[in-house]
């Protein structure tokens, strides 16, 4: 049970595939336009329920409850070893070797 | 409300919604046919330079430092013909409160919204502008909603855009995230209608005028520093506002002879509204997917008349490759000790190449940097690309195919800004102007407007119009 007042993420479909704009490319036309927004839950609910939240600006938005206390998990990514070579190469060109001015 | 909320229904109310949400009656500046009165629009609805300096200064925006990139200058001279290799400077716009030059646009827009009595502001942007508007709304105590195009249909989002959502939330904004598609505009219009908030569009006269302070400061700073105006200023170009505002500011400072160069990342072949190609690009702004469409038809923006009209001010337009920009971002950190976000370094990659054509005593200025951090950094962007099947390797950047590979230059000498044919872009603009207005003939005042708006000549416009088979009356 997720309690009223908890900070949650909800999801809904803005436009079904058949409602999409005429100028949309074919691959995009096959999928719906989806939306996610966060807010405080207005009634106790379970994940997957249709709920109403109050967003940071005070708007009330309806949607499917997908996550409680949604977090940001983006990071500095995995190591890209190629990047290590760039600094080494540049320092060699500028400060090292016989070509040094 | 029994308004029709379907896509067609909301889009049909577009002009009415916009008029309420920007507080500008654009009809006042319209003429018959194609033309409108750009300068009157800028004068009557914008702010003077002094007013903008005051508005921006009161929230800590502007007066960013200008830094000489001495090691990168030395590096570029290694590959320049004798006597060539201009001094490279960079304006550190990351020093603005929200971490990019967009703070200048947002400062004016949010100030204006507050003055007109709006309760909140809305902006449709996946870029640095969202954080800029959110930051300014926080300062002025206004509510703020940012609408982002963020995910593909698998729910996979670019790390760079997710970081920008985080930053908007950090300033107290509500972030509405959408999957790929131009119907973002539909959601945006519905939100404007629902909330009655101000449309803090990137393309209003006050937004664009907000960038004029950047060009103005830059000229003054260079005069103080080296005793003359910069020979070349390079602007990363997407929607055209950065270049337009900077060029106007340079002119207001009297820097009439400074060459203004636009630079975009080459994303040729990738469709911007494609669900499957969305995560195949490693730049979410500053690329040709915005740069070319907005140059050839600026009024595609979210206001009836865009104040960002890059063709008016662009002396030259070049592209660079994704791999070159990532390489230069790393070079800026490794050789200058300045770690900044990749998108802002598009113009740096171009400047590194352009400096090699210029004399040693000449000055080239890169007019922006942007903040960096988790997600918005070369490593997460490159590792995200690799996870999405993009090949990353060293080689010759000219072999780069957007969406397939990212080629880091195996030597900095391979970094080359490639000129776009401005004449072709001008022709394309003129063609679009005729088509969008559904005209079979055009007047002589329209000819004059087209010559001004494309920074060309009456003869040039006449020739193009004749080629298109349109009568001049």
C-alpha cells in the first residue's frame, strides 16, 4: 500500500498511435505519445492503479502509478577507454618529443 | 471547459492560446504577404540594452569571464601554415547561475512574465533553457513547468536530458516528460490553456534581446583585453537565438567588422521526430537537425514570429562532427584545465579549425560554454552511445556517419570545420517563405524583406523568385 501524500511518478498516454500528428514519421506513428510526471499522491493506492497526484505547481494530474520516491540514476557512465588517450596524445604534441618548440 | 481537446482541436486554437500566453499581439507587426516589421517588433516588445543589463545583473546573470585558451592556440598553430593560427578566447557562460548562456534569455522572459502579472511560466525545452527558466522562476517566486521530449518508446532517455530534468527539479520546477514527437507542442498548448501561465518561449523578442548583452559584453571585454574587436565570433547554432542575439549585441557595441560564424554538429540523415533514431544521436542540441530547419524557416517556432533569425546575421555557417566536439571537450579539460559540457563546445571545435586559416595576430572568440555533470558529460554520452550500438573509434572524422559511429580524430589536425553553402540555405528560406504563405506572386516590399531576412541582395532574391516561377508585382 502506498500512502496518500507520498511522492510518486505517474504515467499516461497522451495520444494513441491513431491520434498522432499527420507529419510524424512512420516509426513514431506506430507508438503512442507517452507522458510522465511526478507529484504527491492524493489517495492511498497500489502500483499500477489509476491515481491522481498534485504536482509541484499544484496541478492535479491523473495517470497510472509507476514508482514511489522516484530517483535520478544517471551517472558518469561506464569508462570509455578511448578518452584516456586524448590527453596523453595532446600533451605529447604540446609538451613532449623532439618537435617541441 | 467544453473545448475540443483532440490534437486537431487544440492546434486550431493555437494562435488564441499563444496570444494570451505571451502578451504580444504579433498582428501589429504583420504586413500583407510575407513581410513583417522585425525591427519594430524588437524595439516595441523587447528591452533596451541598459534595461537588460539591469534585469540580468539583478539576478547574477551576465558579466561572465572571457578566458584565453593559450594551450589550444599553441596546439592549433602546430597545424597552421606559417604566420597563421589566431588567438582563441572563450566566454565562460557556464558561470551564469543556471550554468549556460540561456540564463540571459530566461532572465528577460521571466522578468517580463512577473511584470505582466502571470502566476507561472512554461517552457518547452529539453535543453539548458529549462534549467535557466526554472532558476529565474525560483528567484522571482513564480511557478514553473518545463516540458521535455525525453524518452523513446522503450522508455530509454538520453542521460543529458535526464540531467536537465534533475536540474529543473532542483530549482523547484515541475517537469513533464514525453516520448519523441512534435506533438510536444500539443501538450505544451494544453498546459498553457490549463494553467494560464506565461509562455517563456525561446523565440520572443525579449528572449532573443536577452542574448544581446552577451555580444555586447564580449566586444567590450576584448577591447579592454587586447585593444580591439574580435575578428571572428563563433556561435553554436540550433534555433538561431544564440547567434541572432550575439550578433545584434556586437552591432550595438559597434563591432561592425566582426565576422559572425554559426557552427552546428553534423547530424545529417537522422530524423529528429523518429522514435528509433532518437537515441542514436549524441547531441540533443546545437546540431543541424535544428540549425538548418530554423535557418531556412525561422517561423516554425512556438510563437507566430520568431525573433531568432540567424540568416540575417550569419556571415558563414560551418558544421563539425560529433567525434570532433567530444575530442575538443576532452582537450579543453586536459590542456586548459576547464571542464565543460560537450554541446557548448561545438563552436570551440569549429574555432580550433577556423583559427588555422586566420593570421596569428587575429582573435577568434567562442562565445559560450555550458556546465557539466552526471549525464551531461562526454563519458556518459559516449558510453550511452556505445550501449545503443554506435561504434566509437579513432579515425578520420570525415568518415563519421551520424547514427552509426562516432569517430574521434586520431590527430587534432583532422578537426575540420566544413562550410555549408549559405547561398543554398538562403534559396531554401525563400522557397519556404513562398510555400508557407501559398503565394503565386510577391510584391516589391516582400522582395526587400526577403533580402533583409536572408542578408542577401534584391538581385539575388529576384533571381531565386524567377527560378521558382513566381511573379513579382
